C-alpha cells in the first residue's frame, strides 16, 4: 500500500467513527491543523470544523458508512479518489470523487469534493 492510499484509508476511518473523542484523534492524525474541506453541501476548516462537519453527516445519515471505491490515484502531493455513502442495508445513496493536497508531514491539507450522486432533496 502506498502513502496516499494509507492516508485516504485513515481519512475514511475518521469519517466512519461515531465516537467523538476517537474521531477527533483520527482527524488529528490524518489532517493538518489548518486543513480545509469543501464540497457543494459541506465545508469545514481546521480540526474542529472538520469534526463538526462529520458529526453533522452522522446526524443526517445515522448508521451509514463511507467506503472508497477504486484505487487512490496520486502523484507528488496531489491525490484523487472516489467513494460511496452506504446505508445499513448496503445501498449507495451518495457517491462522489474527491481531490486532495497533502502537506509535507503526509497529512491532508485540503480536500475538494464533487458529488456524483445525491438523494432527492439533498
């Protein structure tokens, strides 16, 4: 496994963690302190902003999980990957593709998300 794939796997560990304290630890391990996330529906800056954003997704989609689809593609400090948000029964209700920049310490600096499929009314 390469460093970009390992980083994105840790990214999804944070997104899927429902315990707030553990999620904040995972965010700190995967994201730089001044990190920024943005997609058409969500935004968060810094560890606290990213934690609040993830918590809001858990509130809106309880018991759902994120999973990576396909391989992480990357070069230098840039990467891209695709994902799905899965219902407890295994149905993908949201799909997207994200692009990231990695800081010199190997943590995410920025992630920009694009939504490929969203539920009605999202």
